[in-house]
């Protein structure tokens, strides 16, 4: 049996060797079957819940609990559990330690108790995280409910703790933002899971809270689109959040816990602090009066109702003055109705058009300044030295899913963990440690990304040290007991980083249609890589236990097959259009291939949307809404044009082989070989090859070589990240034949260069090389700043255009 002998507890990607679970008993282990779970007599509701949840987890594993016995599991918070407090444990590390926990194994700690496994927290959430650390060690996944990842029953289990385990989070507030829920979570909750509410109601949110606890998260920004209504419209939602210890906040566009889309009843033009300040203050005050008693994270500032720019103020200075005034007024409201603002967690998120206003804002020092990404996973700005010293600290608002320009990505979860680790690692090193908030759309199918996000937030050093491939192998081992699945995930992220399935459109909405520009050889190579991953998937599927097949389908099989079929459909349609006039018969075969891929994709998605998950997943674009920033639905050939696809075109490998026989549209540019990487660090999982190279300091030098050719246009690619110094373009120098030439990667805020950069996950800069003697080329690339991510270079014929 898989994992039959020993299970090591994995916490945030780092193995705690001191805590092990074994099917065999040892002289020092504690048998879990028949153990008595003991919570404090006056336990907090969260402490009581996690104690019962552990009992349920043991039941899921086929183990029983008892009401009496000498083998016990003590669960509680330091200072609130009499048996733990009297046991003589050294709990000094827990004092003042936010959400920390300790796990220890005691011998004869009390009369009639032979052994006690102690799970003790510094506070109630710390207690919960200690319990769920044990659950994960036993093999119960955080995704056992949300993704049907069932634990394997292996018989009696025994826990050993060679020395007390102590742990706590590196980031204080670790949260999820449910967003763009119109096509997944909301219809599923309203029609499948919680029809009595007809919406995302208390039963759904209760499952969200439970998931967050198991992921060691503590904060939620609830769904906020009009289709969902307001979280606080049902008082039961906030009460449940408080019971489960979840800190409730509201998005960057919803100050003071208000859902403006649903709750602002006056005319929209009156949601304007410059003209209707008293009316807006009364609106905010009403929420503070009802929710002030709960643990909350208060968003300050103001934007428009529909996540748009703030109304009021004309010039930049006027907008800054207005924001300063309303933030001061918001703090007065907090002082009057909740408590001392200096002691309350508050955030200010300078999202999109607000970021340039930041230098003129008098933001109180205790407010957490939350830096946004560009909606595609690249952080726009980092705190400078002065901002890093703010008592309120810094946070990040990060997108793993997005509805907006230039093209949305709402269907699959394809942001590589390697990118998240690099960007959030840069942020953490810059002092961004107060709040990490991830926009993950409908929760599903973001299970892998969310696991990585919260593991990273808990222990950045450990997860960063692992790297993408090792982390995914570790996660696969935790979830399915098969580490090789990590390689499938790794390949999936690498391929879709080059072009997301939602971005298989090479023109922007409103522009004339544009082909991909990829050669037949490049398309062949891409489809072949998908075929190889699918072969690996087919090889591992028989090893999946019956009780885990549903989870395997949701987390592994569907994302890979769906993205592969989307690529097969797109490139078959493109080849159909480009070959129709010169080769009608061949074009019809491509048309049939596209139709077949579309049918298979629709059937695959229908399979996902059956049973308990009916309505949870929608292929992008799901409908004709927000067409200005969603890709077009594929235009399949009219019936009869496609004919019938030969059997040879029925899978990706054969399709790729057929494409390879077509003539090249353009020659393949020779790539420059990297000969030396002094001062650079490789990050596997990003870019087009074995990984990008990251400059460790300014002046880091790459030596590049190419065989003899008459090509003179040097094109150098980097990832579209942002330098640490705000407003700078990436820059580098190229040294060739004793001459130095400057390279700059220019892009503005959401301009055309940025749009193409985030869709391709690549920025390119070109340089026409001076006339040189025929022969091999050798040059040096010197980074202008640290953190520049080099993603390859190539030579093109002629001068650069």
C-alpha cells in the first residue's frame, strides 16, 4: 500500500521530522485508535469545533474515539485548558506569539492518563492550526470536502513526537478574496448546494471558513458581485465567521465592510464624498454599528460602486485632498463606533488609478499599505525604505484569477507557483508581511494554487527553498500518495504559462483578428508536449485509489485535458483557416479535428459539472457579458464543411505529427546559447526553456553564444515583472565586439506593450547588431537592475523592425 509505513507531517512544505505517523506501534508512540479527545470544559466555540473535527477526521480514517481511557488527545489554548496548563509543559514560546501552536507527547501527565498528545495554541486560531497540522499528517487533506480528496484508510495509526513541535505563521493576515463568482460559485451554491438560500449563503460560507482553517488561512473578502448580494445582508454569515475565527474584510473597492453594488440604494452619482459626504458617512456608520463587535479588517479609502474610479475631485491634487479628508473621517467613525483606530487592523489598497495618488496621501502610519499586482501576477510596486518602516506594515493584493482587460482568465488555474513564489518572495524580503490576499475567483479549480499560496504565506523560506517542481511533488504525495503527479502539474503550469487557455486569441477585443504567428514546427512542439503530459496522466491514473478518483479528476485530469483540448481546437481552427484555399481536403480534416476537440471539451466539462458539483465550472468565455475584455468563443466551421476527421487526427500526438508535415510559415530564429551565468540564479518552471535566469545584482553578466549566421537582429526576452524602484523600465547593456549597446524594455501602465506582455508572459527588446565578420557570435548581457528575469534571446535576419 502507498505510504504504508511512515507519514511525515508536512507543514507549509517543510517536513517536521519530530512528528511522525506510523502504522506500527513503537515504545514511545501514542495509538490513535480508541483515544479520548479532551477539550477544555469552557472551550471557545472554535476550540470545541476543531476538537470534534479531529474526531471526524479519525472516523474518516476508519479509527474510533472513546469517551474514557488512559490515552488522550488534549486540545486547547494556553491558559484556558486546565489539564494542559497543569501538565508542566514549557509553553514560553507561545507567549505573545500570533496564531502559534505547540504539539507535544506526554507520559503520565495526570492521574489515570498514561499518554497525552497535546495540541495547544497561543490563541484559538493557533489551537485550530495545531489540530489541522495533525490531520494533514494523518492524511486528511484540506480539500477532502471541496475537491473530494478522500483520505486512505490504512488501519491503526500511531503518533510519535520526538521533541515538541512549535510553529506559527510568517505573514499575519493570510486571506482569500472570492470574486467574479457569477459563472461558478454563485450558480452552484444557488442551485445545487444551498437552494434554500438561492445564493451564496451561510451553509456555503461555513464550508469556506472550514477550508480556510485547514489551509491555515485567517481572512476572507467575501463575494461582492451583484449576483451574490451582500455578505452582511444575512447576519448569520458574520456570526459564523466569528465562530470559526475568520477575520472578515472587504475588497479594495468596498470601504468599511460595505458592499456598494448591492447596498448603496441612493442614486449612483450620490456615492460621491465631495458632494454627499454626510450621506456616505451615515451609510458607513450603519455597518460599523452592526459589525463592530466582530473581528474585522477595515478597508479605508474609496472607489466607485462597480470597482471603478472614485467619483469627486478633478485634478490629482484634488483627488488626493479628498482621499485624505475621507480617510480621516473614516478613522473618526471607527473611533466612535468600534474602538481606537491605532489598535484596529485597517488596510488601504492603492489599486489601479489610485497608485499614482499615493505620494500625496497622508496615510496614518498604523494603516497597512496593500500593494496590488497588475492583475496578472506581477507586483506593480514594492515599499521603499520609508514605507517599509510603517507601523502598520505592508500587504499584497494578488490575482490568481481576473475579469478585466486585456483578456480575462476565469476558467482554469494556470499561474505557475514559481511565479507566485518569486513575486511574493521579493515582496516578503521588502517587508510585505502583514497581509497577503489572493483573488482566486470561485475557489475551484484553484485548489493547487491556493494550497501553494497559503503554504507560502505560512512559511515563505521553506516553500521558496523547495522550488516549483519539488513543492508540487510534495503536494502530490500529500494528496494522492504519488509524487510523480507533481511532474504532470509542473508541465501543465509550464505550458500554460506560455499562453493561458483563456488567452488563445492573439488580437485584443475590438481589434481585427490576428493569427498566432507560430510556425507549424512550434505548434507541433507545443501539442506534442501536451500529448506527453497526457500519456503520463494515463500511466498514473490506474494507481489512484478508488476513493480518490474524483479528487484526481478535479485536481489533475480535468485541468490538463481541458487545456490540451483548448489548444488542439484553437490550432486546428487556425490551420483550417490558413489552408482552406490551397488545400481544401486538408482544411476539412482540420475543421473536423477542431469540432471533435470542442465536443470532447464540452463532454469533459459536463462530467465535472455533474452530481454535487453541478454548475461549478464554466469554460471561458461562458457567455457574452463583458465582451470588451473576454476572448471570443471559437468560431467552429459550419456543419458539412468539416466533414469527418480521420482517426489519425483523434489525439494530440497524431495532430502534432500532421502539423509537422506542413511547410513552415517562417524560419525558426536561432536561439543564443547561455555559456556563462555569473551572478544569475535559475528559476525552473518559468519561461520557455529550463527556467528563467534572475539577476542577483546590477551588473550580473550573462555570456551568450550563437553559431555563424547572417542574422543581425538580436531580440532579448524577459518576464514582465516590475523593478524594485517604482517607475523604472527594465534595462541592460549588451557588449559585443568591444562596443556597448543599451537595451530597454518599455511598457506603460496597462498600455499595448503591457497587454501583449502579460498575455505572452514575456517582454521583448530588440537591437540591430553592428556589421561584423562572418563567424560565431559571442556577446555579454549585463543586467541594469537586480531581479531582471532573462527568458532567452534569439537572432533574426536583417535589421530589427
